[in-house]
């Protein structure tokens, strides 16, 4: 065993103490977010598993880190539940019958949107796609390698360029949106 480094048993004891100390607060916080104690306990276990497998680089504010990780996991679970609920509801309603005209219009719109996106600079295209899929400004900044304070400006400019290109495609085609 290396000097200054805790052994496996000591590390497990420290983790167990951390678990006992913070678990009740994490469960309370998650129960407030989710509204269900059982779901909160499940997410809390995931949170502590993440702590065990990928501890924070700086453990000064361990409780804050645990609450933040737990909150993210809870929000992901809520999103997944919402998607599952929508899927089940669509299945319960049965297949959607879409008139042929509407199908043609949708396909044409998709084609025009794709062409406008392809005409954008790669950074603008990526910024719009990331934002449209639900990424935060901070995540977009990280993906693009830009300052988080610049994301709003980049998105606004990209959106204006996209709209201009889309309208040009719309006007340059056969008039079908």
C-alpha cells in the first residue's frame, strides 16, 4: 500500500460514512423534486454510485455536488418518464391517419429545413441543433468551444441566417412550404 493513500478498507469506510451522512438529505431533496419517495431513493442510489465510480475532482462541497448530480439524474428520469408516457398515449390512440396532402407538405418542409441547415456554417448549424435538442447555453458553449456569454449572440445570428436561407429556399422552390 502506498504512503499517504488510504487502503481499500479505509476508502470503503470513508464512503460508508459519507453515505450515512448525506443520504437522508439527498433523498429529502429528490423526494421534493420527484414527489415520490421510492423514486427518490432509487435516484439517490444512482447518485452515490456515481460518487463511488466518478468522485468529484474537488470534494470541498460534497453535499452540493451530490444534490446537483441527484437533481440532474432526477430531471433525466422525469424526461424519460414523460417520453414513455407520450409513447404509450400515442399507442393507445392507435395509428394516426395523415392525409396525403399533409404528408407531402411535411416532407417538403423537412427538405427545405435540411437544405437551409446545410447552407449554414458548421458552427451555426451545430448551435441551432444543440439548442433545439434541449442543450443548455453552458453545454452549447462547451461543445462549440466559445464563452458561455457569447452563446445567445451566436444563436440569434444563426437563427436569423437560417430564417433568411429558409425563406430563400421557400421562395426559390415551387411555392410549397
